[in-house]
């Protein structure tokens, strides 16, 4: 009896402890739950009434909507065969139209557009808020396409076969129901498909485990299984890569977001390519498979340094031999940002001290040779489109004060000309751009850009918005933002872009310096930039706001919980915040390669030190945070923002919360929604800093 009593007391104690540690806000993770949506609608009403009442709100909304709907926007091309394809939204096409024009008419500046798919009409007929998510065509005829359509803007899509000559979906054509995944044509009657095939066919990250070959006219469930990943892998995916007239079926097993096994499907069997797990094929030209190395690679007694762009003879690689050519080896200030190819050339976009350079590479007589494209300096170059049937390609150039220009170029003779420029939505001549460095806690120098009026006084009184991302090897580069210019700069604000660790500005080493147990480096870099802005008297802690989205939302969440003394306002958009449960929410498990696994005690030990949700404290002078997310975000769970906001409210802290009911991880699906989110954000910032 005594032992039974002791056991009962111990059992009760354990149960009580578990109950007491249960997250009291977990109910907010029920995305469409009645109680959760009631919370959302109540907070939306409060926030919208307060921010739309600010004197600047309507002007910002109207100007932003005018910008988003402007007919003078650049019509970005996608080249498929003899046509230029484009997706377009404006005031008359709220959800957008997918259209095409002949190459010749597009280049002439008077495109003969034919509308292929009207998303507004389709949404009205189906009573579904359809959002266009891209299309892939059947090579080389490009008469059939697989169109990806999202219900409300999430990552999960319905894939439907479309005939562009008939401008209609194919009767009894290929149809893949809503899922995360994808498909590509192998030939006219065969697809390679990665999707949800039924029970246990998805990974814990929410992506497909299986890759199958699907023949026209047969049930999807009967498609031939050619690869299956483990449930704990991130996922498996398939597609086509082409090299002139040759095509290869490529299958990738993503073990984590940064490690892969790469296979080719040849003669009805899988051939695994012997390449590093942290490198994937980023291009194929003249039988040269292009790899960007994320770590040192020792082959045949020679070491190829981290960050180097190399190529391998694909046919020899298939047979287990590695014949390697160096394309480009960066220095400490330079990194490879993008690789693309035309019919006979390789295009390589580089970043040197956060400024772009573009090179054309030719592979002749077994060697790579390069020539630089004499593109504009001191800004950002983007590879916009390339043509597999010619050496024609398009690139963009932009910086903070120069409206984006689209150039049409030819890689064969290294010529280019301006094709279309954005109008100047604000007077850039009134502003200046400076680049500074801040010393982080461990001595690392972190660069950042400051965009300000030429008449700015260094008196610490300037309302300043600091933006950064700091993750997933994503580089933050200068770009022209018409809405930031009109809503912030023209209202007296200073804009700052920080190139903190975790990004890819200086290659894989810069990214890896912020992984897992090194994550605090990212946050120390951000704090250092804030302190440097204050020490230079560009601003003060009472005039400094910070903004970040997604991983950047986590960044600013950590920033205001670790250093509330530095920041007066915080825009925390589509954020991760509960880092104990992030891997159990939607796609969260796929990011454990970046943050670590909170279910492992040794990894939770370093994650819990910065997890914003777990580091909130009573009696701290936190800034009034503005949280923004989307109900339809199926990548970063809206529960992160919901729970953080609710917890802060219950602790007595004032917060603002707004959740768009559609939009996915982008937060918005239509131009009107984009204008509204812009107006809400900048009205909040002006309210807090002026």
C-alpha cells in the first residue's frame, strides 16, 4: 500500500509537471480552428483600425497600389521555344493573366499578347482563390504545359496539363491533386512526378518521398516507382536537364536542405553520381556538369577549395570517373551568386564585396575561358531569362537609387542593350548610398549599406529602418524598391541593408559561420550594425526600427528579445519564433540543417538560448512589435506569430497583429493586398518613429 501510494504521488507529480509545461497557446496552431480564427479577426480589426487611422496610411496605400498596378512595370520574359511567356497582374487583372507573345513582337517593344489563362475568370467560376505558381513546358514543341495553381497562395499546388494552342486545359489530361511536390515532362505521354501518392508517401518535412514515372491514360497510383527516400529525409524530387539535343532525367534525394544524393535515370535504372553531398548540379553545357562547391573537395590528391565553381565530364562521371575543370575560384570578397546557360555559353553571376559582376564562359578544347560583360557597375545584376535555342539572354541591373533596367544580350558576341527600364517613382538624386562596416562580437567585420538624404544630419534623430535576413546562404543585395522610396525615404526615413553572416554574400563560409551552434553569430552581427548606426549618430535607439520576414522574422524576434534597449519598433513578418516546435510545424523539419534539431537535448541546449518564444520575460521594456503573417502560409506556420503575439499580450505588452487570410508565405496574392500590407507596415513605422 505504501509503495502504491508513493508510485501514485510520483505519477501525479510527473503528470502535473508535464501539464504545467504544456504550451498554453498551442490552440493557435489550429490554422482554421474557430477559436484561433476568432483571435485573428479580433486582432486584425484592432490593428487595421489603428494603423489605417494614421495620417500617412491612405497616401501610402494609394501610391503603392499605383506602383504595383503600373502599366510601366517591366514585363519579365520566360523563353519557351518561339514565344515569350509572362504572368501579369494589374487593376483589371487582380489575380492575373498568363499570356504569351512571339519573340519578334516582344523584342520590337509591341508584343502581340494572347491570353492563355485568366485567373480572375477561373477563380470566379471555381469559387477558389487561385494563385498562379508557374508552368513548365514540353520540350521542344512547347505546345503542352504543366500549370501549377495554388489555392490561396500556399506552396501546395494543383498541377494541370494545358494546351497553349487551344488555350484550354487538356480534357482527361494529366492532373495532380493539391500537394507539395512537382512534375516534369519526359516526353509527350510521360511525366516524372513527385507528389503525395497515399499513406506514408510524404516525409516528416511535408515533401514527397517517392518519384514515379507516370504514363498518359493510366491511374497516377499505378505510376512506376523509381525512387523512394526515407521518411526522415527532406524529400525526393525529379526533373529533366538538357544539354543541346540530349536530355537527362535527374532525381535528387534531399537528405537535408543542404545535403543531397544525385541520381540519373538511365536505361531503366538509377545511377548515383559520385559528387559531394553538399553540391548539386547547377548547369549542364557541352557535357560539362557544373557544381558550386560548398566545402573543400579532395579528388585524386588535389583539393578544390570551398566556393569554387567546377565542372565534370558527365559521361565519365556516369562511369565513375571524375575529370574536373575549374571554372572560377573566388577570393575572400567574392562569391558565385548564379549560373545559367544559353545554347553555347555559360553565364556566371558573381558578387564582389556585395556588388555584381557578370561573366560569359566558353568551353573549348577541354578548357573554360571567360570574358566579362561590361554591364553597369555598383549595383546588382540578375539573370532574368536565357534561351536554350540561341545565345540570347536577358539580365537586369539595379541599385537602391537606380530604377531596374532589363537588358537584352547575346552571349555569342558579348553584346547587350537596354530593353526596358522602370520609371523613377521617386527622385533618387536627393539621396546617397554609403557602405560601412561594423565590428561584431567576435571581431568579424560586417558590411552594411545606408541609404539617406544628402541633407541628413548626424544628430541621432533620423528615423531609420534596418533590414537583414541572415540565413540559408541567401544574399541581400542593393535593389530598387519604389514603395520603400515613396513610403519611407520620401517621408524622411533612412534605410539600412545589413550583410550579416548566415547569408551568401561572401560564399558558403559566410553562411556556415551562422549554422546551428554558431547561430548567435548572426544575431551578434545584427546587434553590431545597430550599435554602429547609433555610434555614428545616424540614428539612436529611440529612432531605430528593424524589419525581417521568414528567417528574417526570427532574426528580429531574437533581436528585440535579446536587445530590447536597441530598438524602438519591430516589423516581424511571416516569422519563425517557437524554435522548440518549429520542426513539427508544416515544412519546419526541412530546416534542421540550418537551425538544429530541438528534439535532441544537446541541440536544444543552444537553440533555447535564442528562441524568441522561450526568452520572453516579465517586466522588460520591449518595443511595441508589429506581427504580420498569412493564414494560407503552408511553409512557416502562422502559429509562430499568433502564439508570440498572444503570449506577449497576456504578459501585458502592447503588440499589433495582422494576418492576411490568403497569400501564402509571400503574405499577399493580389496587388491590392500588397498595397495594404505596405501601407500597414510603413504607417506603423512612421507612427513609432515620428
